[in-house]
């Protein structure tokens, strides 16, 4: 009988703890940004992590390594029309979107395998397009990672960096 009571109390404690932790706000929210550039509809789906007093560039996001350009699932980039990204053609379609950052520039990657978890199974042979861009020091730091789509530009802003990508 005592063993049954202990098991019952442990089960109740487990359910309470599980319930409380399930109500915590996720640290990286799922976000979607959409816009039009030259008649093409563009949609970017990404996990938006926060800086939370961490050193981002070169530490949390290592230099010279493929990064999923967000949190959790790989970021996806979708366009319904062909685009010109920094002078190179990107066919209409849905792509996973990766970045290889370093101190001076970033390699932007559109990979044909759109559904991926992080960059763990990233395969370079599946790249549709790679372009190199120069990041900028942002005028003000961005706590949350955010993508913006303007008239002829897409930008990733996080911490003290803005990574602009020219789109036509």
C-alpha cells in the first residue's frame, strides 16, 4: 500500500512539472516574412532566436561553417518566379537557405533540399546557387533575428550585423 502511494505521488509530481515546463515560451519563435520584388512573391520561413547576452558572430554562429540562418529547422526561401540574386539567376522554387559567415563576408547558399533540420545533413552538391555578400555593422543591435524584404533587397539582421542580399 505504501509503495502504491509513493508511485501515485511521483506520478502527480511528474504531471505538474511537465505541465509547467510545457507552458514556457519557446526561446526561438517561428516566423514568416513575405514580400514582392519585381513581381515575384518571396516567402522566408525561419526560427527567430534571441541574442540573450551571448556572443553571436564567431562564437554561437562559428565563422567558416555552414549555418542554418535561423534556429531549429533550416530556414526556407521560396519564390514563385526566377530571381537574380547578386547578379546570378535563381529559378522559381523552394530552397533551404544557409549562410557561411566570416569576419569580412558571408557566403549565401540556396540549397535544393528545402526540408532539413538545421544544417546537419546539408549537402553542398545540392546547392542551386551560392553568392558572396559583405555584411554591415547595424546602426542598432537587433535582439531577435529578423528578415526583411524591401523593394530590391532582402536582409537578415541579428545582433550587430545586417546581411543584405541584392535581389532583382
